[in-house]
C-alpha cells in the first residue's frame, strides 16, 4: 500500500491518497476517509443489493477478526479471502482486531495471547494463530495483534505492559511474515498504545515507527463499543498531538470508535486519516436518523447558516411526534430511504420492531455519514473547512440530552431526548 | 369467459388441466394482473421480513397479504386512511389482500368471545372490552385499501365438532350479508366470502350453496389447515371447489407448504398464503426442491455452493451456503437473504405449475415434484389419495 499526503490544511487536517493495495491494486482511496463498518463481513442489516443503493460508499470495508475467528478454517478452505467469502469482493478489506461497535472486555490478555470473544466463547490468539487467521482472511490491510486493554484511567503498570506486549507481538509478527507468501502484499498497521501516559505513548509511537509498518492504529484510549460516542477528543488533545508528532508524516493513521460529526473534525485537526462507520450504526440501532447539516454552508441566502442548522445530530424515529409525519427523514436527501419512505412509515416499523426499520435507517445514516466525509474532503480541497466547522459547531450547541442510558453488555443503547430539561452538551 | 359485472376483478382462464381440476388464469385486480395459481407471501404489519417492495418486485411477486388485526392495532386505520391506504404507506404498487382480523383475534387473544354482534375481545393495550363487528372489519379494510378483502367469519377451530360448527356456518353467512352492506368501495376492492362448515361435508356444501346466491367476485375456503387430519383436509378442499363456480377465483386460506400447494392446485384452488416460508427463514432454514436446508448445521461450514444452483434469486446468485452458515440467526442480513430465497422458491414453484398447466403436463410435474421431495418414495398417503381422486396416480418408481 502506498500513501501520499498531498497537503496539510487548516488546523492540521491532511488530504491524502492511498493506493497500490494487495488484492485491489487498481483502487485509489482519498483520505480523510471513513471505512464501511461490517458485522461478520456484511454491512449491518444490508444485503449486497441494498448496500449498492447507497451513494458515496467508501471503497474500503472494515472487518473484524473477533467477528469471524470461529470461521477461519472455512475461510481458509475457501482460499479467496474474507472479502469474497462475504460477497464483498469489490471492497478493499481492512481487518481490525476487535469489533469497534462492541465493548472489549477488560483483563483478557496475557503475555503471549490476546483474548478475543467469539460466539462460541473465548479464543486465545497468539502470534502464530493471528498470522494463520490473517492468511485465511487475506486482507489488503490489517491491524497487528495488540494489547489495547487500557483507557484514560489505566494505571502505570498496565499501560507499560500494554505498550511492551504490543511491541513484542509486532516484532514476532514481522519475524514470521517473510515466511508468508499470502501476506506479502498486505499492509500491516502497527498499533500505538499507552493509555493516558505521554511517556508510554511516545515510546509506543517511536518504537512502532521504527519498525516496517505501513500505517498506524491509535488504540488504548477507550475500550471500543457504543460508549465511544461520548468520548471527547478534546480530553486527549495534548497527548494525542504529542503522540502523532512522534509518527512519520507519510504513513496513514487510523482510530476505531464512534465519532459524532464534531469529533470527526477534532480528530482530523490532530492528523487522523482513517475512521470507521460504527457511529451511524449506533444511531441506527437506537432508531435515530442523522439530520445534521453540512450541505448548506455556502447558501448565499442564508449567510449565517441558521436556516439549515439542525437542532442536534439526529432525530428519534421512536418518537410519537412522527406518527403522522408523511415527509422524508430529510427534505432534500437523495438517499433511497428518503426518496421512497416517510417518517410515519419508519415510526410504524420502529413501533412494531420490524426489521425494515433498521434497513431503511441504516441506508440513510450510512449515506449521510459517508457524504459528510465527502463534504469534508471537498471543503478542505476548496479551502472552505472553517465555514464547514462553524456550521457544524452551531448545530452542536443544540444537542439536548436528558438521559443517555448505556446497556453496556450490548451495542444498543437508548438515548432519550425530550423537549423539556434542556441541557447543553457537552 | 371473463366475469366482470360490478366487481373490481376479472378472471380469464388460460388453460385447464385435462387430468386434474387445476387451472391457470389471469386474475385482473385494481393494482396489477396476477397469474394463478399464486402463492401470496404474508407481510403482516405492512412489511415483509426486512425486504423493500422493490426486492419483491424483482422476485416477480404480484400480490401479498397484510393482516387487518395487526394493522388495525398499529398504525391503525385512521392513519392508513390519511396515508392514502396501505399501498401508499408501504410503497407497494402491486396487489394486496387483507384478512378480516377475526381469525387472528380468535387465535391470538385468549379472551375472544363470539356473539351474534361480532367478536368481543379484551384490548391488548388496556384490558378494556372491545368488539369487532362485520361492519367494523370492513371499515378497517376499506381504509387499508387492499385489492381483495375478506368478510368477517365466525371462526371455529377445525377440530371442533357438533352444533357449534353449524351455528358458525350460518352465522358466517349472516355476517357476509352485513359485510356486503357495509362495503364502501366495491368499485375498487373485492370482497370474498369464506366457505365454512368444519369437517362436515353436508355443512360445507350447504355453505357454498348459500354463498353462491350472493353476487361476489371470488371465494375463500376457510376453517382448514388448523390441525385437522390431512385426510379430512383434502376432502373438504375438493368438496368446496366442486361446488364453487368455475369463473371465479378460489382462495385456500393459510395453506403454503410445497406439498400442500401442489396437491391443492390439483384439487382446483387458485390462491394460497402462508407465513411459513418467511418465518422459517428467520431460523436459518432454506426451502429447496428436496425439502429444506437448516443452514445452522455445521455440515454447511465449508459448502461453497449456493443454496440451490437452479434458483434464480439474488441470494443464490451471490452467496454461498458456507457464508450464510456464518451469519444465520446472528445477523439480520441472513433473514433478508433467506426470505428472498424462500419467497423465490415458492413463486418459482407456482410459475412452474402455471407453465405445466398451459402445456398440459401438470401430472408429470406432480410426479417429478414428489420424486424430489420423497426420494425414498415414502409419499404421504393422504397426498396419494388426494391426487388419485383427480386421476393422478403417483408411482413409486
Ligand atoms: Zn435520507
Ligand atoms: Zn435462491
């Protein structure tokens, strides 16, 4: 894989291009980019036919080792990799270690292995097994085995251990790789750990950067899952910045987790290039539709952008107020859902727990989020990033959250928004 | 041949089987032309297992079902009226059929009680007492706006015997008259009466004789497929079609297993519905000419062939059994993929039957079908008897 940073724009945002992928040599990916989030190889709720209805789909899909590890023997027997196995052969495949939409349980790792949970129980993944699984999956890009079991509160000892172990795994993998014919064209991403310790972060970044890796995954700030939606990049701005300064400019940086629209911008400014789309998935799971506006920033009739400013990022389709609302989710949205179905119908599907509700919301939310990334790239290229940011920040002010209840064991949580009890968030 | 009259329906018989009572027809309905014999998938609450209408159109599905009881509850007929009917609400431009709500009420609600006025039941929401009268059932169905609607009938479990069956049969006829009177949209909705009479041939015959005195566009055969013996089942079906007029469609309610479809087409039925094909999809079962595949089974883990290499559906064109094995019952996508395939299986079976009737080789299709379903020639006796009654003797080859 090749990566070129074409320019560094306002506040530190990078415009780049990835190319020369293993199995998908001809594909070109523009960054900043958001990968397609998948579960067991398929886009959530969407068959291949329905997925095709989405515009601005990224060329890269993110799949997780955790999701599919119990099937690695079947995929190995298939011989053509996980992408084609899952009927996603047109996508550049990146395999992450964990599912970014599911919280990773703490305390599962030891010196030689990383504990991952599959449907049939805990699997101890050592380097040998890890390489074997990747050889079966045949990704274009993959995250190295890592011990990311830290968060901002992690102690010194745990943080130190996670960095040391992750470096050891990387060295063992790199030693094993020359023997692998299959993975010779796949790009390995080294993993930067270090919790909230600037010292460990820098050690992890410098050491990893000195190894032969194609890019970097920034991990260990949180334990993945739905609650990452509340994670604030601003809380780690300084340490994040210092960490990335230890990394070479010319390699891509990726971070997993749910990034609401304002967080995407904050992360971009710190120099992140690649994201996953678990955020629109979480929104879909709770019955929400993304409505934040990024289209009308240059509307001359609406100089300050107030007309198009949405009150919050999303609307709640479980809400009775949409019972008789025969309009689309967003008036001028060009997605398949908005062109065909009404808020009232989706409200009915949510009320009756019908599958189609998730299908229709997933289509809209994916398209909206991918289109947002397109708008960001365009704004950067046309030097309109500051306007876009102002426009997004205005909408952030309106977010009202009365309660946000997490059901930690699930990827599902319920956000209750009410008219009363306005509270500024954050 | 066409019978139009005042109805929003016409039936043109394309061909009749020279051996059995089967026929293939063009059924013209307000929203679309349906080829019969037809299988109608069931989209209970205005949607079918996560599929969009476009996917059903790609399968060449021309008519589907909605359930009045569920739709009357949620979103309610007032909203459906405002939405311009169920067609518009769910964006399905082809034909719809709704049941009366009575069957669902009696089978889903423990406390339903039938009086002359209607079906009395406890509201599932607040325990208050409610009443579904024939008039109300039609009012709701008029708001839903399906191409074919059902009269409210007095539903008796098919294993009940004695005077209750006779009472229900006569009440069904009285309720039909109330339904016909209440029907506000005869110009664009077709109401079907329902043949009742339990497992009593004399009552069934009497019921049909009463129904055909009324001016109605088609008929449904009800009160079957509820746990009675298959032997009783097929005899009641064939008796009902015997007395029903040939120029109107016959809809056998709640029947949709492949074997039952093939036999009951031979006995002269035109329309069928069943939740089974889509319900079983949710549990990871795929219908194939040899029966069904339980894709949860480990033996499919390394099976890289499609569910059925002869099947024209988009699932079989794109997905392997091995991949489906990894997602069945885990990811909702599997439910959609298997529903597409299972609906395709049912519809392909029916178009095959239609074609064979036109070419007058339906008896051969029956033999081939049974050979595949029962490779050990352990044909169910009731099917052998039923087919023999219409001059088809399936051979144990
Ligand atoms: Zn939309
Ligand atoms: Zn198929």
